[in-house]
C-alpha cells in the first residue's frame, strides 16, 4: 500500500468514526401555537437505569456541557426556560419502553402520556436511533433522531 492510499484510508476511517458519533435530529414540533424545527439531540443517563433523549430547536452548546466533563440533566434544565427554544424530552426505560413526552416551548411546559409512538431502529449501550411521533389536539411531534449515549464529555 502506498502512502497516498494509506492517507486516504485513514481519512475515511476518521470520517466514519466522526459520523458515527455525530448526533442527528430532524423533524418538527407544533406546540403552544408555534412551530419549531428540531435540529439537535442528546441522549444521556437520567435516573436509575433510564436514559433520556432530548431533542432541541437550537444547537446545544457542547463546549459548555463539557466544562464539568459529564453530560447530565443539570446541563439541560436551564434551557427549559428559554423563550426562543423548544425541547422535547423522552425518558427511555432500560427495557426500551417509553410512556411520556415532556415538552418545553414558549415558556410553557406539558407532559403527555398518551399517543406517543417511539420506534427504535437502534437501541444499545452506545446509541439510540429511531422516530418519535405524537399528537394531542393541534400539538404534534414528528421527529427522527440518531444519537450517541453520552456519559462523559471531553478528553
């Protein structure tokens, strides 16, 4: 193998590794009379052996999250009060069951435990991917996500 081929293969491996760890979220949320495009997501430990997927209408400040080296609920809580951000929080039990969705939008909070449909295409110790759909009156959620489960941040 010549040097150019080795560099190309190395570059492809790095790109694939980055793509595998890059969170993907897209979709939309209609809530509190407004429409939000969902563009970012995180998945993190929550309580006991539950995980939480958090979808957001704004990009997360991962550098700020990494300041203490751990991604946890304390990083997300301050964002709930924002006027110009929508958050969708989906707790996932260890067996993959999901029963409720928490929505924070337009300074309003709602928890809905009926009509939520979450289908996983990947659910393992490293990542969760799938779709989340929900409808209640005129409020709707239609989102796709593919996120690594982050426990530690930074080097």
